[in-house]
């Protein structure tokens, strides 16, 4: 499978480096708004084609899958561009700016009978099934709540401080605690509440989100672009708790009893970078003639965007690019 990378920023570099170590997949093309940047990127990873025009790459019939690595604010336009040119698409998270864009993109993909997938890597990783098995094992008994957080000191990154680029902690970091909660408890939550500290541009610097399910289960979530957090996810039951080290790229899953004694530790399989799982999922889906990945169905991507819309409504956040 030949992959075209749309955008040449830091996350595009990580994807190119990952694919260079994979079998049966190659980065065939890269596109940037700057030809010089595209050519330098192509030279670094020995990529055959470099484009200074996104449309030109999207029209290249040799490209099987386009990986979109541009800011959130541009995802909808770039997904639409690639789908209209007949390309399968893997789009970096957050999927879109809002659920309206997500629904339109999904509709177009289905009309074109093309694959569209959201690159939220934690949904594709083996750790997802490991965590689910740990919960379902009954070792911690009846599960009643969970907490999850993600924070880095990235408050000075341009794309994160600008409202016109869909900046803020929520779409960049908050998607991980949110997805963690939905992977464990499902998306049939009943209530949502949230608080945030907003910047002068109206994007959230940090936020706190609480989800409540009809049966009383609760998820308390936090993301922060001003501080480093421990990145832990903890699932609480009446017989103990499960601790997930680094919800952004799981490093360990440990089970503790009521005396806080470690009773089981699950081994996390070795990986290239963690990005390979979403690419492999796209390859499988395309080979099977499917238009979405079972690991992250499009209905789930839309449901997450609807939840993020609801949270922003509560917080009073509206992006300048909407």
C-alpha cells in the first residue's frame, strides 16, 4: 500500500518514520504548502514524490491512502479534497472541528465508497483489549468510576493557542481522556458537566469533564496544556482498581486489590511507535473492501465529536474557524 502524507509537521515526521519500518506499506508521496519543505521531508525519508500542492497529491492515482496531518481546523477541507479525488483517508485526531463536519465527511466517504478513519491511536492499540480483559476479569469487582488525565506544557505552540486553528486542550489532549472513558464504559452516558480555564482567545488552557451514566457510573476527566500531568487512567471497583500508565500510549496495566497490593500486571507488546496499528487497520480494511475500521467505526468518531460539541457548549467555546 502506498501512502501519501498531507502536511509535513512533527506528527507527519513521526508517521513517516513509523511506516519506514513497516512491511507491505510505503510512504510514496508527501505534500506541503512549501515545495522546499516537501522536498526536504521526502529526502529525509526517501519518499519518491514531493508536492507543493495538496490537490496534486490527492489526484495522484498511485496513492492508495492519504494520511492527513494538518491542524484540526483544516481536517474537513482536506478530507473532502482527498475523498473527492478518490483517495482513502486516515485523518489525524481530533477528527473534525465539530460533529456537523464529521457527519458531512462520513456521508461523502460512504457516497464515494472509500475508507475514512480517524487516527486516534489509542483505539487501535493492543492495550485497548488488555484493559477491557482486565475489567471483564472481575478482579476489581463491580466497577463504579474512573479517572483519566493528560497534560503537557505546550501552551506556547501556535496551533494550540489560536482559535482559528481549533486550538486549546480539548481537541488536542482532551480527546484521550474522553476516548479512554468511552472505551471502558461505552458512549451511552446520560449526563455531562464541565469547567475550564479559557485564554484571551477563547480556547481552553485546561478543563475538567465529568460524565455520568444512568446506572451511576462516573468518569472524571482532565486535560491541561499548561502543566505536565501523570497521564494515568484509573478504573475503580469494589474489589480493587486498575491503573493504566500513560493513557496516551499505554506503558503498563496493573491490577491492585483492596489493600493496594499489586495482584496482576499485564505485559504491553513491543511496538514501533504505536502509529503502526492504525495504518495496519486501514490496510486490512482496504484489502477487505471495507469503508471504515472496526477498531474506530465512523459512528464512534461522530459520537465523540458530538460529545466534544456538548462540552464546548457548556464551556462557551466557539472556534473562529467555525
